[in-house]
C-alpha cells in the first residue's frame, strides 16, 4: 500500500493473465532469450578465461618466460645468473642448452625439443617437478645419459622408465665410414604430463650430457629467466641483458607462443561481441512485447489519464513492466551462467566418460581438457549490459503509451 502507483500497476500488468495469450508467450520468450543469452555468454567467456589461464600456467610454466643467450655460448653462467637476479622483476634464473632432434624407439620416430638442464636449477624456473608421472628431475645424473620424456611421446614410442632410446641430432659427423648423423643412446629416467602439446615434443637431459652431445665445450647456451609479470618479460629481459658485459641475444615467450596467446584473446573478444547480440535480440523482443501490451491496454491507459495520471506516470508504469522482464531474465541467466561456469569442466569430463569420446585431444589442442575460470568482472559487465539493454528497450514503448490521447482511445469503447 506504500508503493508508488506506477510500480503497483506495472507489477500488476506483469503478473496478470492477459486476454491475448500471444502477448504472454512473447513476454515469456523474451525473458527466456535474455536468460539464455546472459548464461551462455558467462559460460563461454569463462571457458576462454580458462584457456588463457592454462596457457600462462602450463605452457609458460614449462617454456622460458625469457632467455638470454651468448653469441658463442656462456662460459661463466653463474656470473650471468647472479647479475640478472639483481633485476627486481627477475624471480629466478637457470642455465640451459637447447636443440632440436629426433627420438627413435619402439620402431617409431618423433621430432623433439631437447633441453639440457641442471635439475637443482631447473625446478626454480619450471613447473615440471610438479607434473612428473614417473621418476624425478634428480634422476638425471651427469654422464649417465638419462632422458625425461612427456606422456604422449612415451605413449607414441611405447616407452617406459628404464627403456633405451636413440637421440638423433640434425648434424653430421665425419667418420672413417663416411658422413653419419650424430646420435646417442639414452635411458628413459622419467615421464611427465602437463596436459599440453609439450607432452609430445618436449624432453629433458642433464646439461653436462647436452654439452657433450652438441659439443659446446662445457659452455651453457643461455640463461632462462622467470619473471613476476609475463607481459613485462620482453622489457625485463632487455634491461637485464644491458647490465651484462659482452654481446647477448634476448628472446621471450611472446616470440614462441605469443601468437597462441593473442589468438585466444582475440577469440574471447569476438565471441563475446557475437554472443552479446543474443542479449541484444532478447532485449529487442522486450520492445515488441511492450508495444503489443500498450496496444492491448489502450483503454486502461485512457482511463488512467482521465483519472489524473500524468504522461510521466504512464511511462513509468510500462518501464516497470519491461524492467521486471529484464531484471528477472538477467538475474536468472546470471545465476545459471555462474553455476554452469563453475561446473562445465566436470560436466564435460563426465560426458566424455559416458560417450567414450575425447573432445579435446592433446595431439591437436594445447591442453587435453576443457578449462573454465569464472571472473566476477566479466559477470558484472555481462549482467550490467543485459540490464542496461533491457531498460533501454522499455523507453520507446513507454513513451508511446504516454502519448495516447484519452478521448481518441475511448471514442469507440
């Protein structure tokens, strides 16, 4: 009884059963369309955020954030490491020797990236120790020529810990028998799994063994950096290199995996814009609904006007009615979207188990499951956009209702 008249009548119009059931059906579809649009947009953006997170944590947890390489190798990598660690944004550093080659085993051949590392140093800049399925980084001993391979590589070559594999480098050695490719037998010391494409083409060996394999003369190829801000990695690497004496090459993750990261960011933006049109269409349906309601309630509006209702009050009545549809649809859609975003990964895993089919194969995609990360900032933006568009959609029908002439409307009543 203490509510404003416009709110009371607007809520009554919304809840009342109309003579024209088609109008009620259009109102329901408008509300459902807005609800589904908001929910789908939240879920899809959460999945895109999940891919973005996995790129940072898994891929960039394995590959270097930035590297500083010597022109002819680095003789004293310890001095270089101590120098770069003085930079406030460098969290850790470790030496490495890297090369490309092939691994043969089980009658199969696979191209791989060979990384020579020092186990005690590598665990400070990489997440691999947390993703070891069998074995450990400490199993890499100098002179034993051990190798750690990814789960997919081990599966494709039918390898287990203790098996012997042959590593072939794309370099030739001149022998009495002629020019032969450089190769060496290694023993599998461990298997890791990060759920990414690196499981099929990333290997680790001890840096001393790598120095003998690629003949660096005991030098490290470069120093790998772990920085506190991924997006500042190019600048941090350049600034750290400037403090070193001599000539060095600088590289960072944006050159090796930047295109993948940018593609995910672009896809998130474009998909968000496209799905926002679903919300816009649902909001536009509110316009159609209210226009038909105004036509259906012309006599009621005329009576209210003759009883002293101002055009502004008539306008507020239909704004309230449209706002109820928009607010209810947006709130329910937001709730469904949040629940869906929090449970989509578990649901997809369950569905894969039921149908026996893997939607995301690590042979094709850089991760093997559907990630999801709900960001409340996205939820606020989507909900706010849905509410804003639904409220804007009420303005024209409400204005049209306020312009009805009572005498003209009641002439034939």
